[in-house]
C-alpha cells in the first residue's frame, strides 16, 4: 500500500491536522517527520478542540500507531504536557513510538532563541522562541543530543559539555548572562528519560517493516512549502525541510515509498510571522476575515498571535504544489468565505517594471510585486452542512473549479467546517 504525505502548500496553518485526523481513520501509522513544537495542528472531534504541537494528528484514532520520527526536533516537556492534556480530556492513551535517533530541543536552545530575537530587535524573523533554529544549528554542527543519549549518563554529560563550551562564552560575553552547568542539566534530562523509555524504539525498522507488509502509513508535515529553507521565502523560513521530498528522510522510509502527496491549502491565505505576503489585507477587511476564519478565528496555535490574512494566492499556491510534488489538493475553510458578495483571488503578480508574471519569484523580487486580482461571485450562504460537491451553491462550485484550474492539480478534498465530518471527497 502506498504511503501518503500530507503537507502544506503555503505558509503553514492550512488545516493539515484536520486532513490528517480525517484520513487517519484508515491508516495504521501516522508519522511526524520534521519540525518541533513551534507550530500546531488543531483537530476537532468528539473530544472537543485539541491543539497538537508535537504529537502526530492520529492520537485520537484508536488502533493508530503515532510515530515521532528521527527528523523531529523533540522537546520532552512539550511531549509530556500534550500527553497529560489528552488524559485530562478522557482520551484513551494513544500508542506512540519515539525514534531513538530523534534529537532533543534543550533548555539552552530556547534560551538562545529568545535572546537572539531580543538582540535583533526590528530585524528579528518572528521566531516562536521554541528553540528551533538553535536546535537545528546544533544538529548540523554535530553538537546535538539524541534521545538514545538519555540512557547513557557519561555520554549525555559529554555531549552537553561539548555543546556548552562555546555557548557559555556567548552567554557571558555577548548576552551578559550567567554560564550554564552541564551536570545540573544532565540530571534534569535523566529524570525525563525514565518517563520516555516506554515510547522509545527503532522507528525506522518499525516503519520499514510496516511498509513492506503493505500497511497504510500517513506522514504529516509541519508548516508549509513557503517556509522551507531551500524553496521557501528565505530567510523568513523555518529550519527544517517542510517538503514531502524530505518525508522519507525524516520518517525513515525509502525515497520511492511515497506516491500520494496531498497538498493542503485554504480557500484564502493566512500566515504567522514576518516576510513578504503579496495578497495581505489590512484594517477592517482583514479583521473581518480573521475573526471568521478557522474554528475560533485566525490566531496561531502556538503563539496566539493574530495571523496575517489575505485573498487566495494562486501564484504562491501553484508554486507550493509544484515543490511539494502534489498529486492532489485538499481545499480547507471554503465555508469561511460565505459572507462575501464578491471574492477576489490572485491570478498573477505585477512586477516592479509593470510586467506580469505567473511565476513565484525569489524573496528579492517578491518584495516588489503587487497582486493581480480576479473577482468571482460569492454565494452568501452557509455551506457547512454540504457533504458532496453537488450540494454546494453554484458560485461555490465555480470557485473551487477556478482554484483547481489555476493550480493545475485536482482538488480532491473540500472542507466546509472544522470537524472531520465536514469534509467530502470529489
């Protein structure tokens, strides 16, 4: 059976958690393959509204094995907090497997993330201050600490001492802070190790075996294509690859295992964080769309920050689908647009020289473009009860078909509300 990747076509916040939660009902494994607890997935089901930052989005599905792969930036405290929240809600304890090769987001990663954003001031990148950039810096400087290191005290202490050699110099002489003690930190981490031990295993062997047996596997990405450090809006990107192409690496599967890529996009645009955003709205127009968006408005799951919102950007989304290798599109939040008499959507960009382009430019060119908007009739009615494409008003059908035409990728799933049953397949 093929492996399905669920990834974002835009800046993140597209509704991937809902799509994963819906498709997890027929999947044996749901795998997080990159990123950390710096962005969240929201799912709504019989247990209420649940914000997941680190746990895979299949945790509410009985019989599903939820895997945190080696490509994930793993923070033990956030992991425990999310498990405790599930228990408080009366959700049966999910089956979770944590890769022994996953690396740890440590207290000093979050400390440096916060200190550096403070130092940058107006030049900051809008970090969530969850330690992600310092974590990945350490990972590729070979200073990271793997989950497996938690079960070997001498090795753990040695890894921490190596990492703190330069960090303490920076703390004292750049940031004016006190040095950190490796032994004290090691003792804290060893306490986490005991609680983590039942979840830790060789997830690569686990998933490779499942794939060979033909069991169904979903791999879910965090954030979206435009936050990828190589193909996104650099430097306003995250620090790990958000693309389906990285999923086999971050999950531990063969590169040819994935043959279905679902790129998720909203029926309008939204993002959290800094950087160019061509169709951005401002003032009352933005606030109206923001308060109607999503299950409780357009606010970041992790930060609570108001999301920037704008009209659907076909140029950016087509590019996102291309770099994701999308085989199909899931269109979410279509119901949100039901208040509008007319609905603009961006079909091209006008460049600084007055020309038109349908190609998504690099950051230097992106900052100078303006959106070229097409206006389509609105439907001015509640569509949240629709359970099939032909139950949508004609204007809503036309909007979906126009999005599909502009993207050049079939829109297979359409979401008309926050709950898993408010999605149908075309």
